[in-house]
C-alpha cells in the first residue's frame, strides 16, 4: 500500500489515526484536559472544536454526527448538556494547548490540551471601546457644523 501523501499521519494508517483521535476526544470531554504529545494535541484541536460546535446546535442530526466519532453515549450526553452550555457564549476557541516540559522517556514535546471554561469577557471590552469611539467621534462632529454654519452665514450677510 502506498504511503499517504496528504497531511501528516500520527500512526501507521488513517483508520488507526481516526480511532486514536476519537479516543483522545472522548478522554478530553470526560476529564476536561489531557496530557499528550504536541503533534497529537494539534491534530485533536480541530476535531474537538468541530464536535463542540455540533453540540451547540443540539439537534438530532448533530447528535448522530457526534456519535459517529464518540461511541460512548454518556460522554456524548455530557458534551451536549454541560459542555455545550458552558460554550454557548463563546464563538470559537473552545480548547487551549499549553506546552509543557518534554516527556521523560523519549524527550518528545509534550502538551496539555484542555477545554476553556472561563467566561467570555470580550463583549464588555468591545462595548467600552465602542463607547470611547462614540465620545471621540461626537466631540469633533459637534464643533464642525458650527464652523460650517458660520462660514455659510457670513457670505449671505454680505450679499444682502
């Protein structure tokens, strides 16, 4: 069998890689965080975020699509009820990868991949920035029409 040329493979075959990523995703949703190698964490992130997006939709078709990957019904239930509820305000970036010291046995680059559970504070910052922009825009706009009105009135008085 020829070696697959499209994208990096973590194992000997694409089927084994899919099973390995499915097991890691199941562990991630069960425990909230897992420690693995950095390449595995980077390959797991898009899959886990896609599954969380399906869980946020919450319909039957999404549940069946998630069940194709995660075979444990109790983990799927936790994903759809608890994790999707936590991620409801978040528009993406559901996972975080933190690099840690290399593994002791073979010095492979290790990482922790975890679910981001902090509440989103982005909207408050955006509202403050918009308010500051409005204040900055209103001050010059208020002065500009007064000067324009004086400029238009002066020639009109001279003409009469």
